[in-house]
């Protein structure tokens, strides 16, 4: 049993570490591009921030097609049904292109209107709208890249997904730097950041398709993408639509949560933003273990060994809770130094470190939620993560934050305790769903 456990831990870690590196790269790109744009002034920085948040939030809803495809592919890969894997891959990539074209059209036409509906500075709103038009145009290749990477993770090729992300991020930084400051190119200023995003996402989308075509386990062909297979499309959408609704609930809640906290004042809101940056460190292993659980549970069910799927989920849960709890202790003992990395204002540091310490308390439940959600998605049970996320965000977190912050005037720390409560309840429900065992049913995918 120890030998088996050792092998299983190795499988989990081999899938997880490339995902951690991939997500770290995404985080670093955000920090580096923000630093470059920050040299152009506050208006440029705010405009890029707004445009990026809107584009990514909208795209992530449609990128959920990759969740359905990855869940199916993990199971079919476990069953060694490579012809089915190839068909599902082709249909998923085509769906990503169609969704991307739709998003590009809607986003391009409505980009400037979006920022007219929010209470933003007119100069920021106008610039953000112009930038958003540019980045929305590459929605097709961004979605192809996102779905392609999800498929590669589904067959256990997280290293290939990391390489695609590395190419995307590297080009983004390089082109942004050259175009923003006019090194070897005409200086485009803030628009250089948009062209950096465009170049990275276009190249990443092309690289994902090329990788899928040359991946020995998949061998994607043009025929797989152009021949319409209604049964496969329905199968993908049956699992992807709940995942898309989950993203819609999550991203919409993120925007509402931010708007509600804007009234706490500049010091506390700045502290909140910094604490979010610190806590995001723990999201890296959380997402990585979620991917590992999804892949290994799906593949085990495909091999018709549900007890092994449960073993993988439980072991991944234990590893995630252990690692993220360790990060929680780091947050407790180094809350002030971590906050001080971003700012020197004593008041902001005091509030920020208080929020970071609350974030430490939610690490075990956050780990449990990540892994259980990943395990259920790997089994094709995407409805329960959708239900739990929607209820947690819109019936627990948002109403309580409104009452405590807007109505009763509590400090920013109240919002963080409410978030901790949200994840506690979500993780408990997800654990109950997992223990019930209905996700093991053959028809889930």
C-alpha cells in the first residue's frame, strides 16, 4: 500500500508542478506589464486594468467549453479510447472558435458602451474602451488556447500546456516592452500593452492547435475540426454549460464584491487589494491540485476503477490541505512583511496584514474546495460546483457583505471573514457531495 501511495503521490505531483509554473507565469506577466504601463501614468494604468478584467472575465465564461472537453477526454484517455479523444478534441476546438468569434463581435461592438455604464473617469473609460476593442478581436485564438491547454491537461500533458503558456507570456512581455517604449518599433504607448496581449494570445492559440496535431495520444486533424458531430457536441455542452454558468456566477460576483468594497475608503480598499495579491500565492497550488484531481479521477473512472478515483481524490485533498495550511502559517507569521512589499503606508499595512491573517484561516477549506470541485468536474459532475458557487457567492457572500459593509458600516476585515465563511460552507457541501459517491456513476460524462 505504501508503494501504491508513493506512486500516486508521484502522479499527483508530476501533474501539479507544471500547472503551478504556468499560473506563476500568468501572475508575473500581470505584474511586469502593470509595472511597464505604470510608467505611462495613472490613466493608462487604470484603463489597462479595466480592459483586462472585462476581457478575461467574459472569456473565462466561454472558455468553460474546455472544462467539459477535459472531463470527457480524461475519462476516454483512461479507457484508451483515442479515437473518441481525437473526435472530442476536434469538436471542442471548433466550439472554441465559434464562441470566440461571437465574443469578438459582441465585445468589439459593445466595448465602449461597457465603460459608459460604470462610474469611471471619462478619460479612463474612453481609453479602456479603445483597448478592449483590440483585445476582444483575438478572442477566438484566446479561447482555442484555453480549451487546447485544458485538453492537454485532460490527457495528463500538463507540461505541454505549460510550454504553450510560456510562449504566450514571453511574447506578451517582449512585444509589450518593445511597443510601449518604442524600442525597434514605433512607440505605441499604452496601446503597446494591448498589442502584447494580442501577439501572445494569437501565437498561443496557433501553438495549441499545432501541439494537439503532433501530440502522439491525440493526433488532431483538420477533419476532426470540420466534420460536425452532433452527439459529441451535445456531450461537451452538457458538461460545459454548467461550468460556464459557474464562471458567470463567479466573475459576476467578483465584480459585485469589488463594487461593494469601494465604499470602505481608499486606505482600507488599498489594503484589500494588497491582501488579495498576497493571498493569490495560495491560488497557484490550489488550482494545480484541482487540475490533478480532475485528470486522475477522470482517467481512473475511464479505466472502470472508481475506488482508485476516490483514492486519488482523497490523497490530493490531503496534499493540498497540508501545503496550503503551511502557506497559511506563512501568512500568519509574515503578514506585515508581505504587505510591506507593496506599500509603506502604516495604516494600509495594518489593515492589509489583518486581512492576510484572515486569509490564513481559510486556507484549509479553500484547499478542500479546490480539490473536491476538481474531482467532481473530472467525473463530469459540473452541476454541483455550479450550484455551490452560485449559492455561496450570491446568497451568502454578496448579501452579507452588503449588510456588514454598506448597511452597518463594518471595516474591510468583515468582508474577509464573510469570504472565509463562504469557503467554509462551500467546502463542506462539496465534501458531502463527494462522499455521497454519485459522481462514480458511469453516465456522468
